[in-house]
C-alpha cells in the first residue's frame, strides 16, 4: 500500500526511491511486525487471561505438558495481525502472489479463529469438529487450485511445480490431479502445526520452528 502511494513521489525526493527495493520493504515489514507483536501482545494476552480463555491440553499428550494448561489461546490473532498488517503496508499489492498469500492466510486464520472460539465456549481441546475443519481447508484448496489452473501466474504451465534445491528441474503434476494436489498441499500444510498443537508444544513455538 505504501509503495503505491509513496514510490511515485521519488521524482520529487530521492528518499522515496527506497520503496522500489524489496530489501527495504522487507526490513520495514519485519520491524512493523515486531512492533505490532510487542505492543498488542501483552494487552491481548492479559485480556485473554482475565477472561479465563486458556489452552486445554490434550489428554493423550505427555503429562508434563499439563502444566501448560491455561496458557492463553487465540493468540493467533497476534500472529495474524503481525503478518497481515505489515504485508498490506509494505508489499506490492499489484503482485498476484502477494494477494493470493494474503487471501489464503486470512481464510485459514478465520477457520482457526472459529476453532479457538469453539474451544473457549466448549472448554475442551476438540474445538471445531475435525471433519468440518478439513472440509473447509479442502474447499479452500480446491478453490485455490482452480484459480491457479484457470489464471496461471507465470509463463510455465500451472501443473509444473518447482522442486527445492533444483533451479531448472520441475515436477509435472498430472493435469486432472493438479487441483486436488493443491488442496492436499494446502490442507496438509495447514494441519502440520494443528496436529501437534497442545500435544507436543503450542502453536506459537511450532510456527516459529516451521
């Protein structure tokens, strides 16, 4: 957003020329995210503690983790704010990759919010029924896969995906399987933290490692 408003002023003052560099905008986004987390985190956590909104540890986890019971849940609001707001401020919003990442993050965040809300209301670790959560994730993945297939973002065919560590080697996904493949990757990635949240750590630490 700031790029669209301030970079056109570069012909008036050279300082605005900084906005064309992704390194500058990425650095400022990091600083903005830190400030948002530092200043909004403590009051949000204090409010959650005051309301008695805490994590319920799954009984099938190690008994040592029971001491984590009561840790404020719904702290994902802080993470979402620290991701979405700096991105909106410092990223180029004419980039389709950025818009898709923002949309998917916000949609999965809304699903996670519903899950945490039900945990708080029901006072149990089950949260949103797993099949409903999975249906929402798969539906979002199918929609994303369809959009990527219908409106490719690069010169390469939509069903060509790059492989880590290999610059010029691409995996060709069988065309009819491409949309389900996207749904599988999205739902699998989204559940990578969910499967261990409350069982072998909490989401904040797991997200930092990921």
